[in-house]
C-alpha cells in the first residue's frame, strides 16, 4: 500500500447485503471499482431514474474529491423484451430504437450535470462475453439447456440464493401455489429458475451461440459487462431499490456460480421516488419523465431537491418541494453574486490570495476553516447530502451577513468572504451545483420560472413602468396597487439607487 493510498479518508456506507454500515475497503488500495445498473432504453427516462443516477454521480464525485481513483461503469440495456415490443409497435429495428433513446438519456443526464461514466457498455456489443459466461455456467452445472435452445439458471444449485434480498426459496415457492404455469415455467426444473439465453423468435434480434440462435436474458448482461470492465469482484455495485430482487439477486447467483468468488463487496440501493405520497405510475396519471421536470425546473434545483432526503429513504416528489428548492438555489447564487460584488469593492476577486489579517471573529473563523473537513465528515458517513446542504446554508448565512454593507470591506472581512466563497464552490462541485456564473444562473432560474408560471415578461415590465410613473406623480395608492398585482403574479419588485428591479417571489403555488 502506498503512503498516498493509506492516507485517504475512509468512507462508511450502508451495505444492503449485511444490512449494516461498514467501512469501504477497496480491493486495491486507493482504487474503487463501481458498477451501477443502467436503464433499459426503450423510452425517455423518468424522474425515479434521475434520482438514482444523480446519487451515484455524487458518490463518484465525492470519492474522487477524496483522492480515490474511481472507475465508474454504467450500462445501457439495448436488447430486451420491452425494446423489441416497442420497436415492433413503431415499425423500427430494435437496436435503432435503443440507440435513439440512449441519445435522449444522454441529453437529459447531461442537463442534470450527471458526469458520464468511465465506461458505458451496451449488451449488443458484449454478446461474446455473455455467451462465454453462460457456457461456463452450463459446464459447472449451474445452468441447463432445454430442447428449444433456451438456457436457464438452476437456482437450487446455488446454496446462498436469496442472500441479498433475505428471501428463502421455500417461502417464495409457497407464495406461487395455485398460479397458472406459463410456457417458460413448463421448461424449467424449478419455478424460480431464470433465463440466461433465449432462443430466437421470428423478427427478433439474435446472435449465434452453442445452443442455437438467440439473445441474452436480462440478468446475465450485467454480470458479463461488469466483470469484463471491472474484474470478478467489484468494490461497489449499485442501482435502484427495485433491482434488489430479482435482478441483483440473480446477478450474484450467476456471477458467483461462474467464478466461485464474491461478486461485490458492497451493495448500495437508492430508495423509490413517490409522487405526492403515491408510487409513480402511468396508470395513476402521476408519471413524470426527466424531460417533463427539466421543462419546469432548473437542473440544479432538481439536484438540490433530491439531496434533502437521504438516498435510502423514499423521496416524495411535489411542486411545493421543488419550489422550496428553487428558493434555496436562488438564495445560494444571490449570495455568491453579492460576495463577488463586495470583494470587488475591496479590490479583490474570488481566487485571489487573502490578506493576512486575523479573522473577523475567532468562532466564525474556526468554522469556516473547518468547513471542508466537516463536509467530508458528513458525506463520508453514508453520503449524508442533507447535512451537506445544511452546512452550505451555514456558510451562505454568514456571507449574507457580511455583504449587507455597501461600504468597502476591510481586510478581515475580505479574508472571510474569500474563504466562504471557496467553500461554497468546493461543496457545490461535489454536489454538482453552484458552479455557474451567478448573474447568469439567477437569470436562468428567473426565466424558467416565468415560463413555468406562464407569465409575460413584457407585461411585468409594463406594470413596473406604470408603477414608476405613479410614484413619480405621487400616486402612492396606485403604486401600491400595482405592486400587489405583481406580487399576485409571484413577482417581487425591489427599489434601489439604480432603479427598480424584479425577481420571482418563490411562494408555494399549485400548478
């Protein structure tokens, strides 16, 4: 172990397998191999997908911030029953449909500032690895071939089947009693055996194999792709909570059956997203794609909204919560803008070396200097993003107090403001927010809300002009009346020495 690797801050995560928090101990010191199950690309991603991948984006950002060498792999499932069905409905080739929705996914995830993984494997380009793995499982008698050319995994052969989800085969079998058997069930030795290879059907994409033409089953794909790019044992395997069973359970069975080694040392699962307290569902009419939400709310607002709920707890999506996140994001960018203005009055800009004078006060100085250590502490304890945001508010509150005066700041205040500015930016980099130019981002936030609320900028400006005219004519009642009309439109006006400006008043409002 190198001196550099041994000095890296340790990280504690909740491991789904052990149902406990444990220290993340890399297989290779200083390096993290992380695989996250991606999306079956037959449609636009939904906001639940966004939550999962925003979280794992923060995981890799934070680990890299600490100095770990992270290899992040996230797959695209581009061969699947749902893709084949949707392609047939549209009269297009399945792989062409997949490629279209991979591009749509990239567009939405780029908008959300989700950094691209180091490797983004596709099932269609890993058929050789999948076939080799299935062959090994057949040879080791963990799998069997049917007369139709299908290959199934033999769950009874794997002693620890159910160890991730804590389900017992006997209990699951009891729950199936009385069910009508499907054609697949009639081929299986056990009702919970699952497909590793499916024989070709007319009109479906297929590849040649030792068992005839066909295509992979769902679960084998991730095992083959993860081991191809990260090796036989992973440091972290992640995904949405809904994948814990059967997908991740089956990945473990087939991977460990193939190699005889532990498949993943740590399992991380992101809890589900609800809409106003109910499970998101197209049938309930409360289904939101990532694109839908991006049309109404700023990408950084969406990320900030997600951070207020710990990733292992269900997240409740609501307009009120997103409006609250918008208010906070506006506040943070406004604080950054005012810090820049105050520093400029003192002859400084962010990034400059600070004056050497003492801090404004000892207590505040100690908390500002220790900010990144405290942030790392909460993030290193199972990625507590809610506490990270609380610490951001602490710094922003002090910055807000320091920038109230329009006078030229003195050296102690300049040093304090430079440090707070750097703290906010550094924390924002880990969280994937607060990296833009403040005045530009404030305009983006304002204009997107104007669009979402269906407001007319020209009408707002006309009302402000009418109010200014009323004030010039000392028609105070009329001026107040117009101000109230604007406030009813969620427009707040501010009178200053350089004229009247306006911003959105982010009050709770039904959409």
